[in-house]
C-alpha cells in the first residue's frame, strides 16, 4: 500500500526509501553536530580551569619565593647576631 493512497509502485517505493535515508542522514548530522559542540564547550571549560590553575600556581610560587627570601634574610640576621653574641662571650672569658 502506498502512503499516498493506492498501490505502491517501484518508483514511489524508491523515492520513499531515499527520503527516509536522507532524513536519517540529516538527523545523524544534527546529532553529531550537537555532540561536537558539547565537546568543544567542555574543552573550553577545561582550558579555562587549567588557566585558572596555572594562575593560582604562579601566585603561590611568587608568594613562596617572597617567603623564602624573607626567611633567608631573617636567617642571615640571626647568624650575624649569633656571631656578635659569640664574640661578646669570648671577650668576657
């Protein structure tokens, strides 16, 4: 039976089959496009998160370097004080 009414002929059957195949292909293309768009959005979000992580790491590295430099300065000052105290103690003996 022909969906358009009457008996289905070979040309109408082939036409209907081609229409179904083209429709299935178009639906598949739309679905693939949606998946690709979603993957690109996820990649963009991951790249943004990675940039934020790198910025946080750089800030932490800068703070750590500043702290190490201050600690090294404090340690040098303590060594100088210790040596002066040792000299005072030696002069007292």
